[in-house]
């Protein structure tokens, strides 16, 4: 490495001051950088640029119209909080499906029996998703159910415990499969020659997509089974396909 040169020496009040320049290093860097080179992180024209406070990494973060801080161009996670150009603190919500986050939802759906199309199930209720690992949630649901049957219709309550794994997660949507089992009780036998108390194992596929930063729609299809697991004298059971839709919110 070349030694820096002393450009001038000035005497002020009996003290010699040396003005030293090492600018050749900057000149070398500037000369070796093409004029058309682009930085690996680029700012979107419609967004304001935000930098992580106190970290001189040159990584550009962007803030969208809802005030969320988005990941960088290479998909990295956004910082927990940042300061904008005015010095205001912006808190970025955790990405959907992050371990430790919780969401609640309202949903409704319907099911039709495979063998007898006149037998249908309707349900509506609420649920809570707790992400016990990234992309994996434990869901608890409480539903009101009504059953249209060829003889006596029935109504009752249903509680489900489900595991839901989001095997693909993008910033604004995800794909998942879920499965679990539930309990239900109705005022009439379901099926008509079965029992009032039943178990409801189920499994299926679904997707979620973002509507706003705090609202997502979830929808899917499931195989849905009703059976008393031979806890009654007769156990005819019934198998249905179910479709459902819901809206979920963080809390």
C-alpha cells in the first residue's frame, strides 16, 4: 500500500499542521466501479426507503402504503422496528405463520354426504390458531352445527382440535393441509340410525391470502367423517366432503 502524501504544511500560532491525504484509495474504488452498476438492493419508486437504525449495512427496507416494513429484495425478514426518515418509530408486524403468533377466525361451511346427497351438514363458528412452530399451528374451534337428513333434522354443537401446516408461505398467501378430530352432540341421532354423540375426524387442504396487513381470508376443502366409534349399539357413520371459508385476524 502506498504511503499517504503530505499536501501542505501550515504554521498557525507556532504549531505546524500537516494536511494528509489518502484519497487515492477512493479514486481506485471509483475507477473500478462501472458507471452503470446497480446496488443489490433497490428502492421501489412508489415506496419510501427505510434503513435499520444503527446498522450501516446498506440494506434497503421499504415501507408500503399500510405502513408495514417489507422484506428486502432477497426475501429476508423485516426488522422488528425501524425509524423512518422523520424519526418516527415503525413497528413491523411478524410475518404470517411465525412461531409464537396467534390469530382468531370466524368461519362457516357445508358438507354433503358421499352416498346420500340429501344428507347435508352446515356449520358456523369461531377458532383460534396458535403457531407452535414456524408454519405449524394448533387450532381450536367451537361451532354450531345443523344437519339436514332424510328423516329427522338435527342441531347441536361441535368442538374441533386441528393441526394446520402451511407448507408453502409467501408474503401475501399460503397453502396448507390440516387434520384433526372433534366432538359433537346433536338433539337427534346422526345418522338417523346412529347416535346423538359422535366423533368428527377430518383432513383436507386449504389456502390463506392477505386482504390487509391484519386480515386474511382462509378457505379449503376437507374429508369429514361422523362416527360414534362403536360407543353406541349402532355405528353407521357417514363420510362427507366439506367446503368452508373464513376470515382471520391477529391478536
